[in-house]
C-alpha cells in the first residue's frame, strides 16, 4: 500500500500545483503557506506548514513570499529621507519625479535611478514609484498599448459598432481600425429626374457586395419586373473593374493636366520676365546713347562701353586714348574722397541731370535692387558700397559709367583721365 499512497500523493501534488501559490507541499500533501508582508520564514515547510516570524528592526519584506527580510537602504548622500523604513516598505528618499531608489542586491547603499519605460505593445503591471521600478508585460489578447509609458497598463481593444466595418484587427501595439459602412464617396448624387423611393443608387463595388451579403439582400429587380424575373441586372466583375479603372484613369489625367498647366504657366512667366528685361535694357541703351557696336564689359556688372574706347589703336569719338587704364579699386579710395563722390551722386546734377539711380542702372543693378537702396537714408552710399564689394570695381570702370550718365563733375574727383571717359 505504501507505493500506492506515494503515487496518489504525487499525482495530487501535480494536480494542485497550479492552485498552490508557493508550489511547495507538506509530506501530507498540504500546500505550504506564504509568509505575509513584513514577515520571513522561521521554519521551512516540511512535515508541517511554514512558520513565519516578523522582520527584525532595520529590515523589511514588501510582499508575501518565502524570501528572507531585506536590510533597509540608506538614502544617497545629499538627498533627504522622506519616510523611514518600515517592516513592509523600503526607505522613502526624495529622488524626484520619474526616479526610484535602486540598490545592488542586498546592499544598503541606495541610488536614484531613472524609471524604465514600457515600449509599444507593453503595459505596466507595476507603476514606477519611489520604492521600485516599473514592471512591464506584453499586452495579451484583447488588449493593446500604442505609446511609450512607465505607468499605464494595456488598454482594452475597441470593438467596431454595427454601423462600422473592421478594417484591421487589434494587435498588441495598435487598436482596432474601423470604417463607416456607408461612405459618402461611394454614393452617387440623386438624379435631377429623381430615383425610385428617393434613394440614389450606389456605385457598384466590393463594399456593396459585402454589405449586401451581410444584410442578406439581393440585387433590386429591374423597373417593370418582379423579383423572380430573369431581367434583373447584376454588375459583373468586368464592369466593376472597368469602373474602377475609369476612376483611376480620370484621377491620373487630372493630376497630369495640373502639372502640365503649371509648367506652361512657369515657362510663360519666365519668357515674359526675359522680354521685360530685354526691353528695359534696350530702353536704357537708347537713353544712354550706347552705339550698336557697344559690348558688355562684365557679365555681372551690366556696364556697356563703346567698343572704340576699348581698342588701344582707335581713339574714342571726341577724346583721346590713354595707354594705361586706371585699375585702382574704388574701395581703396580715401574715405573723404568717397564721401565727396557719394554726396555728388546722391543728387541729380551735370548736364544730364542724372544721379545715383541712373548710375546704378549703368552699373548693372535691377530696378528692384535700386528701389531697396532708395528706401534708406543714403542710397548713393549704399549703392557704391555694394558695388565696391564686387570683383573688378575699379576707378576706371566707375569713370566710364559716370561718363555714360554725363557726370564729369563726379569723375573729376576720381582723378580720371579725360581720355578714359567716352563722350556721348
């Protein structure tokens, strides 16, 4: 009988293992009890049940179990102690929000550590607080978590209502995705002559078939026939595919037309701006008396000089050539001389009555830039300071530009040779 009793007790232990929290049994098959919080094992379970004793002073046991009491931790240096250690709770230190008291094993030296964060698809089964870190667990069936957190548990999945269709089932890191059964984009507007029963027919499609199958309905009979007549029309798959292709083709053609229209508008705008600039340039040449043989001295400056004034062997009309042009930079001109030039250019003068605006045009500045200069207190100073920063801003080039606007009074301040200025 002894082997039989032993086998019976063993099978009983296996059957009761799931319902026994301690997973330990006495020799008589009784489930061993756990010691409550604040207590530790004094006599282990064996012939008799577990015997527990209160945790001695300076130790604690936060939950029931069979583990010995732990020594109370000391707060880190410099952090105040909010509450002392008790038999069921660790020392409370002022670690701050989202921090907890951490220590290595049974060490009494505590440290403030940052709380762990549960990832998407995980929920907190224990919130992080001053006495311990957060504990995370994967969300089970029917629950989800879509954000990183250290305190929220998994939420219950949403169930689609009767008026909605489930597009995607709930997964651990995302809630259920639902869609309204009756979408406005799938409904055809009512015809002007009206429709039967005041209800506009819907576009044939997969959603209509799903709704018809779920509602147990059948295709409506053709006008003038009954439900059993063979004249009722059910859209075929080819017709449905053709309708979808037509809609897709219409959308594609609309987008393509918009792109082409935008390109045409852009090209027209660029051509208009180019023609406008050419007309303005031609007008400036006529006003400044530039000969047809004039050429562009610098690609960025926009200054046009008489080609005869550039050639060494041919003297300019009404002037004589100097073999060496003035290549000194305007920026190296003495400050007091620059102020005199700016003062004269600021106001209109000379035989032509032109000033800084016309000089800026000859130097290659657009009207928009000159308007910006004109908003300041000293447009002439701004213009010449800007031009002086460009490459090749020599006194010879400035004298030529002043000659174009008939301002020899300003050119004389630059000690320009008279033969370097073309007379218009």
